[in-house]
């Protein structure tokens, strides 16, 4: 681990120095006034853990079994769109880091590496997040490609029924359709390393979607094409055929209430991820830690429960699991590493999180990840 950047916060500061402003805003921004973006991390950090110092302690073990596969830590890399815009080849760098640390990597439909590229890097040990296409034919093609590539876990999104209103992205021209402004061009010129890496890697593109995008399409029309191609609202009628087609693990991401959880479980899904899309969709919504706790009370044991959004440290991972999550995912925390340190950054972020989690478990006397809920200090409402 590079001792110059021993925390995700320090990586974020370094990333801001190395990235054009519009790319940093895309990575860090939320919707509206970014209240829920802040709540996510703040309320995770209100969780308190009880240490036991005089008990016999044989050491802490982070290994976690998820869908029959054992990972070296109870967190994976969350799907992030347009990773290559923020730092060239970021998607590939993080996929390799996930392999090296033996944690799951989830590829977004709208990321900048293809299903096949990530399958090659991970030897087929990756997850795929599907933005639901408006047409069944495209849905089936994407599912078949993921299955052919060896993907065993499919994630479908519930928390993006509409495009988030994100003022920073609108100002920067990253709305749909996108536009390049003089302001953005000047920001790029002020960051020559980013520009050089982009020239080497090539312009970022939706590589998984590339076979379905008409050749020669300009950026304005590309944005309109993508907007028309995907149907954001997930319904029971959309989940049913996917469950019939997909033979692997099926996970619904963005579940934050019992009604939706009951419907998803009844349809035969294998896992739920409590998520609010990193605070990028609903400013007036809850943070993810509170619905996670309620879902765990009702559904733990019926379905695998996971959580993302707001997790920025190993302590946050521990708190989330103590509140009922069986596994967690990090998005921005991993991206900060790549944007700060390039090829070494994915390894840096994951090493930080693992070392921090190890220290927390050793400090409180917790030998196994699944025992973290036993260390939760109940807080009065």
C-alpha cells in the first residue's frame, strides 16, 4: 500500500488534482442539493460497535461466502457508468484489482469496457448489471452475451426509473444528450496527464453497447439513442421473463422497502441490494443504512441481502454488515484510487479497505464477518 495515500479521503483529494473538473463532478456528484449523497455516509457513521477486550480471540478472518463462492473480503466493486471518462481504462484496472484481491467486480451496461473484455480479465468471474432495454430482443442479446462470457450473477436495476436531475452534470454538458463546452475543453488542457492517457486508451465509449449503436453517430444523437434504448422503470412483468431466461444468480439492486422486497422474492430472485444509486436519483430519500436494517429484520435468511451507497472505509463496511448486510459494494471509493494513482489505484483502494476492516475486527474482538451484528450497539429511536 502506498503510504502517501492511506485513506480513501486522501485518494479523493489527489484524484481531484488529476482530473478535469467535469470528470470529478461526474464521479462525486449527486442529484438536486446532494443531501442524500451526504446522508449515505453520515448515517453509516452513526452506527456504533461494541468492543470486547477480555475475551479469548483467535484472530479476524474477512473471508465471506456469497452465492457459493468464497471471497477474501465482504465487499466488491460496484457497477459504475462511464468509468473511462473519469480515468482512462478505469474499468479494466478495477476488474484486475478485483481479481488480484479475490472480490467480485460488477460491470455496468453503460461502462466503458465490454462484457467480453471484462470476462477475459476476470476469467468469467464477474457480475453484470443490466439497464433494462426497451426492446426484448436487445435484452435477450445482452443476457446471452453475459452468459456466454461466463457471468454467473446478473444485477437488474430498480432505482433508475427516471434520469436523475444532477445540476453539476447539466452545467458540465454531461446530461442527455451530452455536449462539449469551452469550459470542459479548458479543464482538459489543464490536466495533460489525463489527456495523454485518454489519447493512448482512445475516446471513452459504451463498449458493451457498441454493436447496437449505428456507426458514425454523433454525440448528440448518441445521447438520444441511449435514452430511447433503455426503459428505466423495473416492474414485476419485466423481472419475470429475466428470471425465466437467466439461469444464474439474479439480484435486484435499489430495493429500499418491504413491499418491493416481497415482490422480488416472490419472483424468485436470489439477492437484493439496498441502494439509492449513490445518492444520484432521489435527494429526499433515505440513506441506505436505514432500509438495510429494516430489510434484514424481515428477510434475512430468505434472500441474500447486500448494500451499497456511501461506503468509504473499512469501518463503513463493518457498520453496514453489523446492521444486517451480508455483503457490501463500493463505487466511488474504488474509483478514487484509480483516478488518483492510475494502474496502481485499484489495488490501493482495496488494500486500504481490507486493512481498515481488519483493524476494526481485531479491535472489537470479532473473528468472523458474520459475527459483526453481535457487536452492534443498539441506538434508541
